[in-house]
C-alpha cells in the first residue's frame, strides 16, 4: 500500500457521491463487503499518508493503515460518521494506534540499550535501517509533537498533520471548534522554539 490517488470507480457505479461515505458505511455495517472495499479504496491512501507523517516509517504506516481499517470493520455498527465522512474517524483511530506503536518502540529501544555492546560488524540490516530512518527532520518534528500535552497533540495531529478542518477535529474529539483552535494556537507557541518552525537546509539556500 502506497500513497496515491484515491479511487471512486465503485462509488460511481453505485451512483454514490465520492464525498459522502454514510450510505457505504451503513451498507458495510449490514455485511456488504463491496461497500467496505470502496471505503478502503476511498481512504486508504490518505490514511497511509497520515500514518507515515505520524511515524516516519513506510512499513509502520502499512501496519497502521491495516489496523485502522480492521478496527473500522469491527466497529461499523457502533459509530456515527462526522459530516458523513469516514476520514476524520479513521484519522483519529490511526493517531491512537500510532501513539501506542511509539510507546512500544520506546520500550524496545530501552531494552536494546541495556544489552552489552560487543564488537559486532555492520551488516546489510544496518544499512536498511539507516535508509528507513534517514528523514531526521520528520522524526524531530514527531518527537516535538509527541511531547505536547495530550489535548494539544491530538489537535495538531488531526489538523496540522492530518489536514482535517477544525470543525471535523472538534466533532471527532467531542469538543467545541473554538477549543481546537485554542489548542492549536498553544501548540504552535510551544513548538516555535523547537524543530517544527525551523527552516530546512534547502530553505536556507
């Protein structure tokens, strides 16, 4: 699964608007596998992109995308969509999964640090790891966002990283839209002295 254009072919065949997921969601909840497949085609690219921006890892983004849609499949009958779109809820689930994955990676890294250091030689796995983790800029941003208070972090992830409107984020989080704007404003203030607002080497040229 890679970032790419989102398809609306099946939606057109059903006579459904590609911007309205409500009917597809209801059909999927009643057991229509094709309807769920269309929801996946509509949103998997955006969810993968969002997961990648949250984690900086292609492989982790793949896993999180699969997990988000698996969660959706299990909860189709329990949820009401925000503005008839599945994307805000999918982004919220992906953000929760990403935070859980980040905590797991932190525990794994701590365990590795406790291992005795031997005279090991560099192998191909080291080179692959270097390539996967080469985007240090993204990781700096993610680390800075991860340190924000939870309310501000969720608003930043949904609106600034995920590109959702403040209204959609407010509906997903169950707060007033003004509260989302306030959280984003406070988060920007906190991040201003960190890497988020710093220019890249290319921008300095």
